[in-house]
C-alpha cells in the first residue's frame, strides 16, 4: 500500500522546462501524485516513437534509458531496440492488456508546440494521442500521459520532426527519464517502509 499525501500536487497539466531548477524532482512528484493510490495494478509505461525520425525518437530514447537504469516499479514498452510506433501500436497495446490484468498505463510521446514551449515536459490525466503532431489517427493510450515538446508546430510537421536536433531530443529524454527514475526510487522506498511496518505489526500481533 502506497500513500503520497505529503507531495504537493500542482494544477494539471503540469508543465516544466527541462532547464528549470529541480525540474526532474518536481516532475517526479507529479508522476507519483497521478499514480493509483493503494493499488496493486501493474504500472506500465508505453514509450511511443521511432528512431527513424530524430524528433519522434523521444519515446524510445526514454524507454531505453529506463531499461538501462533498471527501474523496478514500472514495466517498460518502447525502446530503441524494440520501438512502439504507428505500424505496431495496436498490436503492442493488445499484447500489453493481454499480459497485464487491468494495468495503469502511462503513455509517453513527443509533440510539437509554440517556439516558447520547446523543451517543456508535460504530464496530465487521460491518454496520449499518438501521431497528432503529424495528423495521423492512432488509438489513444494511457490513463495518464507525458509529452515532451521537441520542436515548433505549424508548418510541415513531418519534416520538422525529421530535422529536429538529436542532441536536444536526447537532453529532453534524459530529463524525463531522470524524473521517472526518481519516482521509481521513491516508490521502492515506500514499499520497503510498508514492508517493515507490516513486519513490526506482525511481531506485536504474535506477541
């Protein structure tokens, strides 16, 4: 059983620029707030995108970084090696719901926005809508979603994604992944604390 009442929830969608002080910790707080409370549901992260487009590689970059960091609280789908993209999205989602009973899903995807918003990572309730940046109609996915604004919207979005600087996408992916790793570490600490509290309670009951 996990409680997170001591984290301050901010107005949704919560948006923070990757260069802001404490961005990763503040973002991790919001992730924790939006996770189901007192639940044994599997926590599944679906990182959407493809490494064939630099702007659209945000999702699989995040997935690969989470696998490298050996996060234990989340099941990760979508990496550079095994991406979840427009062609296989429906198949992958079906596999996830077949493998996990009533999972809590976090959808992650790149998006385009205003020039002043580039570099912002955002989290909100509800599903992410993959392909929206390039006007593709794909099934929405996620109980909550995380997006990173990789470039400017408004004109030839497909080409904009193709020509987004990889260095910047990696920087954005690293910050989002760092936030999830922090959330994972806090979840593990809470589970350990809960386990110890149950052990103490059991000792008193047996005595």
